[in-house]
């Protein structure tokens, strides 16, 4: 424990320059007296640390005493502090590890790159979850991550989409963070994906497993995501939209429809397009939001529903 603290103290002095005993104590969460002892221990071990007396004083290392991290370009050094997401790292139980790793990298960088890296952290912040979403409870994510790392089977109790509880013994192959939501990729009889927030209980078993030969988590996730979207949006409806309707649809109809319509150019007063929808009922609600900027062409059943809904609404306002 003390050896780790001494290393952290050394790296703080390398990355930040002169620091007072109180500043060091606050960073290391120890007493000032402990800092005094640790500084003496560093000096006794040959580290050239010295103290300046007075109100503006503090501890610092002799100029030039630092380990330089070689081989990094300016852009690579900049990217290091955009790559780590502190929230997800903390959920995995790695918050302190990430912070320590960043501190070590900062200490090892040459002064000009260290300055740029510090500005990156000051000026850019990555917030992965979408708007208007509360944090999902994922109390088991750290245990799952450990099982993934150790290749240990898990027994889980899980809530399926229909609110049915099931028990499974799974071989955890990987964790994926998608838009602030954690997913477990695991093997049972075949490969499956589980939303971690739906895991009610888990037991880590004392049973190891071998990973499937050639399994690629990124490749699997890309394929699964595409199939998942196709299951959620199995239908296509044909509509025609005004130019303003096209612009509004990219905002109001959701990300999947927005992607389909992204490259559609208006062809005049009206443009005919096919739009992916979850169901006719979802399509009815969504397309009515576009008002007179859209006309449903197919299927006939949806067109009739739109007419019925508009007629009923007009009647409420005395226009029927």
C-alpha cells in the first residue's frame, strides 16, 4: 500500500510540478504528517525531491527528473484523454485504475504534450447516455466483468422482455456499452445478448470455459445490432412528403427512420419514400405528428386509419 502511495506521490510531482504538503495530502487522502514521511522516504531512496520554504513553497523534483513516454505523436497524446469514460469505468470497478493510469501517462509525457493533454480534459467531455434517460441500475456489472476476464461461468436470474423471469447458466464472452446501457454477450446453447440491468441475481460458478475459436466481439455486436433493428422495425410503409416534411421526419420519426431518410433529396413538391416502422399503430402515431406534410400511400389499412383519426379529431373541434 505504501509503495503504491509513494509512486503516486512521485507521479503527482512529475505531472504537476511544485505542490504543497497539504495539496499532496488532499490528493492522496492522507495526513500532512504522512506526506512528510513519504517525501523523506523518496529522498532516502534516491529520488531528487526538495522543499522550498515559505508561503509559496512546496515540494518539487529536480528539473529534468522524469520519465518520457516516447513514440507518441501529438494527436495520439491528445486522444488518450478522450478514450476513457470515467462513468463506465467506475461501473466496472476500474475508476481508480483509470485515474491512476492517466496520472502515469501524464507524468511520462514530455511537457508540451502534457500541456495539450491537460487542455483536452478541460475542454472536452464525453457523456455517453442519451437525453431524458435515468441511470439504469447495474449492480452486477463489475461481477460480470470479472467473470468475463476470468472466463468463469455464471448462473443468472434474468427478466425477459415479456417480464418473465428465467434462469440461465451462461459463458460470459464480453460486455458492450451502447448509448449508456450495458449488454452482456454470452454463450448458452448459442450466442445471446442480455441487458445487464435486467439481471436480478447472479452467482459466479467455479467452472471455467474456453472461448469460441475465432469469436470477435466487435463483429458479433455489429451483426446483432443490425438484426435487432430489423426485428424492431420489421415493416416499411410508403408515404410521400413535402420538403419540410422530410426535414421534420428526420427529427420526429426516430434514429432508424432518420438514417433511412438522411440522403433522400426532395424531388419537387412531393417526394415518395419508404419508412421503417415498428407496427401500424406506431406508424399512425408517428406520421400524424407530421400533419399535412405527409400523405400515407401504402398500406391501405394505415391510410384508412389516418383518415379515421383525422376525421375524429376534426369532429372534436367542430369541423367534422
